[in-house]
C-alpha cells in the first residue's frame, strides 16, 4: 500500500518556476471559482459555456499552446488543451490529464460562511464552490505544465488536458462524447486530479472507484386521493407499499439484498483485505466526519471492514421520495407514491446488468398487487486500477517525493463515470488518480474548501509525476509488455 521515494533527476528549475508562479495560479483558480458553472438541471447553461471559455484562456496562459472547446449536442462544452513535450522528449509518451470544470449547486447560499462564488481565504483554506472539486484539480495540472514549459521549454511528456463540463451530473453524454472526440484523446496514460487524499499532507493514489446506477419507481393504486377512514382497509396505501418495497431491497444491516445483484463484483483477495486493514483507519474520526449521531451504529455487513463496505460493496440510497409533507398532512390515502433509488456499485459489477437487476426487482416485488412503473436512469461503471503496473509504482514514488511522505493507495466510494469507458477507449491504459481534496473539503456541501498547503504539494506532485511517467514508459515496451501480462 505504500512506496518509498526513488531517486530521480534534479527538478529545482521546474519547482522554482512553480513557486514563482504560485500567485498567478491562485489568481487563475479564483477567477474560475467566481464563475457558477453548475451542470445540474435548472441552472443557466450560459455560465457553463462561460466557464469552459475561461478554462480555455487559462490553459493558454499556463503552458498550453493549443486549446479548443469540444462540443456534443445538448452537453456543456468540454475543453481540450495541449502542449507537446520539450524537444528532447519527442519520443516520450502522451499523458491525458483529466479534470472537470462544472460544479455542484451551492445548496442554501445563506448557510455558507462566505458567498459560494466569492473565493475567500480563512485558516489556510480557500472557501468557495469548486475551489477543490475540481477547479484545483485542473489548476494543479496546468501549474505543472506551466512550470515545465517555462523551465525546460515543454513538459517531459506530450500533454493533453481534458476538462469535462458535466461530471457532476453523471457525464450523461459520455458515449456521444467519446464517439465524437475519442480519437483526439489518444494517450498512453491518464492522470485524474479529482479524488481525495487519505489525510492532509498524505499523498494518495485512488486505485478503485464505485459505479453508480439509479432508477425511479412509482407505485399507483387510485385515480384520486380518498378519505383514509372511509376507504382505508379494503383500499391499499401506495406510500406504505413503496416504503415496504424499498425496505425489502436491503437486509437488517442495510446492505443490498436484491438477489444476485452483485454476483459479478470482484471479491477482495485475502492479501488485499489484509492491506486494507493495515491502513490507519480510525472509526471515531470517520463517524465524526460523517456527522453520525451518538449510538447510531455503522451500517452494512458487520463482518466486513468499514473501508471494504465503503469501497468494495454496493450500497443503496433512497435519494428522492415524493409523498405528502408532514405539515398540513390530511387523513387521506394518496393515489400514488414515487421514489428515486441510487445504488453505488462495487468494482467488477457491470452497470447495465446492475441497472437491469434493480429495475426488474422493483417491478417484481411491489406489495399488495399495486401498479408499478420503474424507469431506469444512470449507469456508470466502477473502476479498478492495475496496481502492479509500472506507471502506478512510478506515480507513487513521484508523489512521495513531492509530499515527503509515503504514498497511500486507497479506494474511493464515489464514482467518476468517464474513467472506465475512457480507459477502455484508449486501450486499457494505466490511470493515476491523484488526491486534490482532503477529508475536510466538504465537496458538494456547504463551505467547500481547498487546503492551500496541500494544493501547493499537489502542484509539485503533478510536476514530478509527469517526469516519472516519461521515465517509466521508456522503452515504451515496458508498459506494453506489462499490459500483455495482466488478465
Ligand atoms: Zn469532482
């Protein structure tokens, strides 16, 4: 799970450029945070276009010499910026750097300590929506390219920077995007800056992601609302029926209980389970970070380590529920009830199979013989890196040097829908997912913030990572032969 730094070339000149340009990077980051490019439904798509255009300009001002908007009908624009390797690196590999420029809605803006789209520094952190997720990710990539370009006339590898515009809504135009622009993304490795570090100051490579499927289910019994005293008894209640249906999808511990749902998940080996237990996971800290109330036990299979439940098992969440509000509730039977069910998938699970199983199960298990209609939604694949790939070892060493700490290899309970299809499209290339957030970032929440010292370390980590990848891929057969060995 950890790795010792290896000796590599002196990068003093590159790191000096990083230092000298730190305020320019910070300024660019703040200018991007000020643009509310929210991809969720109901927000102004014009802001996303403005955000994409701003990213294009920032890329051109920070080491890239070409940058275009990549368009797909109906989708917010993505940005592709490029910079060739310095002249002595013409035979170097091509690295695709990934980040996204869209952000989550701010939620209740009144609840923020400072306005979400006015970046504000306090206690070593920069507050604002998207400061960490994921505008810091794209700036860390650009800071590295910029430093290399200034110090050495170009990065040590050919660089393509892809900045997506709809990550926060599940990359819904993914297939059309890859069909239209996949050829331009060709690369030998992908570096993703959109995940979380194990702790502040601890470099972390994320080696697995969960997938995500969802479905909407509606149960119907009546064509209008009726008096619960005059009809209740012989006439069934759709709200009760829906809660009974949803409750049946999990066992007594809250673990997914839909038969056969995760049969294709890849179980951890004993060795992997052992390494996971070696991580310094503190259950009390985890409870505190989640805000779990005193006495409320953790959910899921009690025989599995909490990290195994978080990273390697499916989990079902009811993310929406339409029923009458408690305030002003009448003694009446509702004609129908509706819920949106979202399930995180374990690595190995086929998202299309999982979504089909979910919909079939909802359709087939509605109590009281009510009418039911389950509508499939998102299907995003989980991801699992090949941790034995030389690029992963090289990346872990490079980050360890930048942070002065051993690199932790960790899983992630969240999803990045583009990763699995993108790497498949590129020919199963290695993927390095580097941490930008820390456990206190509150991405997607109120008072999202970026740890500024970690951001500086992330930038130098990116600078070192480019060099480590350039070296590790030489000769190119080193990676190709390895790819041939794994199953
Ligand atoms: Zn993100």
